[in-house]
């Protein structure tokens, strides 16, 4: 089997795992020689399979923004995944736990772009100029790898564990905003889980978007106008169960909510 065939096969295995709700063993164990670049090729292969059945890409998610977590999974930088319109749940909507394998939820700050953003050497000022507004968001991650036994290579192949996302209704122009100082109250069934600040995201969520623009430039891509970027989680995710109701309330931005059945 050629390397291209191997990458195609891995992509199909991950897509089958997602659609059948049957996770696969860690790719980092079955294919220990796989490089970061090759892992992104696997991810791109799955994205093409989605596009082939009509799924529309609408942005990106950034993950592994903590250096401690990067070291734990064997990477030296964050990772990213693709977002598709079919992943979106409306604010106040209901997620179906039976559609996913082992989902977890985390609050994030999302950016919606007014103009394209391209690397290399993207700066925070470039991000500010490109972003239309920030919105409160949830990302729901799920793992097509058995038991969340994920190294960095697994996470990249598996589209950064992207599964669903929710965008709130609040909008914040970011030019004069102190993004790092924004705090969020993350609640499950009315109980506060965490109260982190957005400075947990590389000091400033805009820094994470700079990294994304530069990483995409290595592959001849850019973030397009109208696309959404989930900038990363400032705290640990929460497990979800049918009947759960989650709310994240952001300073100056308002809240985002969703429940599960």
C-alpha cells in the first residue's frame, strides 16, 4: 500500500467511525511513523468525504492551545480542525447525545471574519482588521478514537475532535476589546463548573488565530470572509448526559445555552 493509499484508508476509517459511532484504535499506535503533515492530510481526506455528501465547510476550530497539554500529547504547537454547517446547533437548541460517541462540551470565544485572513506572519493587528465580531460559543468535542486515548497525531487526524458547535447571539467588535480579560461563567444544570479568563488561550485568543492563519498558509490556504473560528477552550471540558442544560456567560458578550436529550 502506498502512503497516499494509507492516508485515504485512514480517512475512510475515521469517517466510518463517526457515522457508525464505532471508534477505532489509536492511529498513533497503529501508524507510529505518521508525521504531523501526514495527519493533516488524513484530516483533509475526511473533509473531502464530507464535502462529497454535501457538507459545507464554514470555518475552523483551534485546539491544544495549552503548552502543557501539547507536551502531554507529543506536539509543540496547537492543532486545528474544520467546521461544517451540519455541526451547528442554534443557541438554546438541543443536542442529541445518541448521535455522538463520548461527547464533551467547553465554552469558547468565537470570531466571525469580515475579511480574509492569511499568513505567514499574521499579527494581532491583522486579526483585528479581519474579524467582524466575537461571539460567545460552545464547542462539543467527540472522539472517534477508542476511549479518548489520544496523542497529538490522533487529534489532528480526527479533525481536532470537532463534533458540534453553538454560537450565541451577542456580538462584540474586538478592536478596542481587552480579549484576554474576558471571563466566562460555565454552568451545568445551574451549578458553576469553571470561571476562567480568555487569557488562558495563549494570552489572547487573537494569538491563537494568528497561529491558525500561519499554519494554513503552510498549506496554501487562508481563513475566508464569513468563516467562524473557535479560538480554543480556556478550561477543561465537561461530560454531557441526556437532560443536561449548559450555559456560558461571558463578560460584555452575554450568554450561550444548550441542552441535551
